[in-house]
């Protein structure tokens, strides 16, 4: 079983695009604090379909969210031919966490 839950803040506004097959894809980085060494860590979140629609409509830079999903690893070669990789989280669900003056902003009256 591959399930991961991360709570953090969006580092940028979500970026939305569509696959060649017409599937909506939204991605954004979130930062979360390591309890061990007190440093910020970043992971890219990727959302599809309805989850992507909700992320695009309701999230913005700085929003605090809880993401449940599946870890995946991107692999590529950089311009020098060196192998690179990065973890990403394929979101199954997003919990919108309301904070005092920061975080989730309800852009309409959609109940969650």
C-alpha cells in the first residue's frame, strides 16, 4: 500500500493545464516542516480531474492544506546528462485548512 499524508502550505498558486486526452491536471509545491531538524521540505503535488478542479478553484499561494495521496518518483536527465529524481505526491484528496488570516480562502460558498 502506498499512502502518504502531508500537511503544509502552498509555495505558489496552482498551475493548471490539460493532457492531450483532455484530463485537467493541476500542480503546486507545498512546504512542510521537518520535526527532526526543523527545516522546511518541499514536495510537488499533482491533482487530476475533480481534485484538480477543486484545487484550481479554491487554493492559492500560502494556503494551508492536508493532502492524502500516493508517492511517485519523477526521473530525468539534466542538460549535463546527469540523472535526477524528485518525489511527488499524486493527490487523492485535499483537506482545506482554515487559518487566521492565512491559508484557505473560500472564494465562494461551496460547502466541504
